[in-house]
């Protein structure tokens, strides 16, 4: 039988796991200051003290989650060595973002034997089950909310941080909260009562500079790829692509994709053509993912732009977009948003690079935007039609 996987050997990869988003280097590049700040926030638990709360914000790919995981890994080693009653709980808010599910996740870490129904209880009973488990086990917990901006309800931040003051947990049991946000303005969006309860420290991760991106890629290159596979020109292209974003995770993922293309084609090195194909493929994937995550009204506005652009073969106005959007709302039994909200959505698409929408004066008739697509209409429609509600339009 022919081996459909080929020989099993790769001319490109030495250890592909080094390119995984879960890979944890022995040392992190350019994040000494951030590591030190986070350690100071958590350190009190090593001496039965109360940790501080923190909101960590920064653009995607600036090492926020990696730094937290790096610090927690060493914390766990200290917990095991000194037999401390401390439990870190990592919550991915993209998957777990409701209060009841978060409490269940904490309970699973603190008291796995606790039998709490997944549904059917009042929120008060979920909280009482959590306080009971903490008091019985005497655990201090550090709850990390990754992508905290996706939380359905911020009230849990208030309830967890106020548990001690409300005498729900004993005096020597503490709850620390660490939020990780891609939105740099997240901490400013919290209600004042939650801010007062958290008294959090705000840590901002700046984008990696070109030297740091180069160091990261060179370290991964040595371990991930066979010798001579990745030359300095390709690393330079990656650094240029990162630009002002300083997104290390994006360029590492791009390198893996380029390596995969080279490997599939039986090449002995990664060329600029492999890099170009990988960049194009990755851009399509990111486009599809970002469209699929859009709110329904934003999808309707985007579909209106695509349909009008195809029909008129020209730039379209916000008035035309709003008219077709309202028609689509009627056909999908959806209450339409107001004109200002539709205009805001168009502006957001402009900022995100989906469209070009410069403002033009119409004299005494005021101003309008002349909208043109910057992305492939076919790819946008394909992504939009993953939402079954749009298939009839």
C-alpha cells in the first residue's frame, strides 16, 4: 500500500511544536519589565497574602497571554514545592463567558467532586456553592480571564473581588483577578463600582519592535526548522510584515504556514513565493473569521455594500447602503438600527480595511461617504453565507 503521508521525513521542519501558539520558550524576548510587574502582583500568595488585581491590555500578538502563562507556570512550581493552598484558574472567555459557566470552571479546579448542575440553579446558589467550596478547601484562587472583553456580564468581577468584604469567604482566603484584553480601552469601559471593587493595576503591553521580532524569529528558527531552510531575507520579510503592529504570533503562524507549503511541495527551503502564498492564504482565513464574528446588523450592512457594489459597478453612498440594509432587515424580520448606527458601522468597516469610505461634500445636501470595497466580494459573500439567516438574501 502506498504511504499517503510520504516518507514521514521532512526537509523543512525539525520540531514543528516550537511554532505552536501553545509553545512556551525558556526565556521570553523583550518582556522582562512586564514579567516583573506581574510577579509583584501575584507574589503575596507565596506568603499567604492577598494578590492584587490587574487588567493587562495591548494589541494582538504582543505576548500578553504568553507572559501570564509563563508566570503561572513558575507559580505552580512554587505552589507544588511549598505545598501552598493556591489554585490558578485560567478562563478563555471566547469559550466560557457566562457567570454560571465561569463559576463551574472555578469549582472544577477547586473542588472537582462538588456536584453542581450545569443549568437550573439561580445565580445565588451557584455563588453559594463556590463560597462553600473555597471555605472547605481553604484555597486562595487567582482567576485569569483571557479575552476579558468577551465576558457576557462584568458583574462577576465585582462579586469575586468583593467576596471577602461581604464575608462570603474566610478572612485568610483571597481571590485575585487578572484580565487580559486586546482592547486597549477595556478598563475604561468598566462601571465605576467594578473599578472601585477591583482597584486593579493596569498593565499595557507595547508592540514588539523590529529587533525583538527578529530575535523571536531567530530563536524559533533554530529549533523549528532544519538547517538552511529559513534565510535572513525571509525573516526580514516577516519583520516588515509585522510593521507597527508588532504582532509576533501572526508572523510565527505565517512562518509555519509558509513552511507547510514548502514541505508539501517537497522544497528544501522556504522561498519568497512560499511566503507570498502563505500570506495570501492567511489573509483569507483572517477575513473569513472576522466576518463570521460580526454582529448580525453589521453583516447586513456589509452584505448591502457588496450587493450594491456588484449591481452598480461603482462606488455607493451611505444612503443607498441604508436603504438596502432596511430592506434586508424587513426580509429577515429584524428591527433596523437608526441612520447614525448604520453610519457608525460603515466607519468601522473603513477603519478595519474592509472598505474605502472617504467623506465627500454634497454642497447644500450635506456630506456622504463614497464606499468602495477593498476586499474580494466573492470571499466576503462566502463568509457571510456561513450565517444561515443570510442565505435567503
